[in-house]
């Protein structure tokens, strides 16, 4: 797979007003009473109860979880790698989740925040200061979601006017960095797969209770594998085909009520984990 033609870089920016405000007077009182230096303690007020933001925080978590589940790590600055195969379903689901986030923000600004602000004087006691509370319109820009999409750069894109030796060195560094990032991205696929299949294997091998998500999480990851296989790893393709033929399609009810079916699933999962272990050791990922 050509990474520059079949992949893109996505970076998520997501902001939430936390409802904190430093109280300098209260901070001074605490340090004075303790006989401590002025920088020994800070009093940060929770202007509203934390639970007032829980719907927004949950919606934001869903957006991040979706991003991490459908993309691969790339740079330490938050850049993630998204394949062309997964772009359309990714954007569709991302936009739906962003809509839920904005709906939660609108509910907060229109109802929850005004109510919390009205109760604040009683809740905060002597810590209350009406100037701490922005208007809903002032708060609105504190909540945001932005997805930046960019192309994957190649070493040949570097065209700064330097001497040939310097340019060659920089292009070599870019190629080395790109190779290392690809290795990290693929390692994350193997590790995610090992964690999910391993969890399935452990649950099937025991007599304990398991959730339907043990099966659905595995099936969802298997569906994603072709799109996440950005290097065309033949070993990963072989594992994908094996998983699709052996572990995809089980009904949780059958696994719960039929010990023979559950034992069969456990054996297949253990076998695949053994095969994956060899591949991952060669790849440098932790099994």
C-alpha cells in the first residue's frame, strides 16, 4: 500500500470548559494560616458541580475513542494515520458524534449552566464571586471540536534551498522517521489485536460470565483490519483471514449455553494467539 496515496494525517482538537477558577484571596488565606510560602498552595474553585459537565465529557470521550479506534499513531503531536478505505465511514461516524457533542453543549449552555449559576451563591458560600461566571455566549467558544486533515509527506517533498549534501541528509532523516512511524503504527495494530483476541481467549477458556462486547469488539476489529493494514503485511492478512473464518460469527447465547461450542472457540482463539505470538516477536511487538 502506498502510504502517500492511500493514507492521510488527521489531528483532533477538542476543547471543554472545565469550570475552574483560581481564587487568589483564598489561596493567600490558606498559605497565611499555614505559615507557608505564597506559592505553596493554590485554591482552584469548582464553579459548578462536576456532574454538570458529565454529558459533554462523555460525548468528547466518544469522539476521542472513535478516533483512536479507527486510526493509527503517527506523531507525538497528536497526528494520527487514517487510511482511504476507512475515511468515508470514519467521517460519517465522526460527524454524528460531533453532533451529539454540540447537542450536549447546547443543553448545558441553555439549561444546566444557568441553573448551576443560580445555585452557585448557596453552593460556594464565601467563595462565591459573581464575576467568576461568564455568560453562556462567552462560554460557547470554550467548547469546540476540530478535525484537521493533511497529506502524508514524502522525503521528496522537501525542497528548501540548501546545498545538495544537506538536502540529502534531511531527506534521509525524513525517510528514517517515516519508516519508524510506520513500524510504530503497525505495532499498535498487532498489540490491539493481541489484546482483543487474548481477552476473547481468556473468557472462552473459563466458566465465568462474559459480556456480548467480548464478541462484538473482536468482530469490529476484524472488520477494521484490512483498512488498518497500511503496509500490506501478509502475516496480518493471514491472521485476518483465519479470524474471519474461525472466530467471527459466534452467537453469545450459543457460547453461554453450549460448553462444546465455547471450548471450540477457546481452542481456536488459543491457537491463533500462539501464531500471533511468533509474528509479533519477529515484528518487535509485545505479545
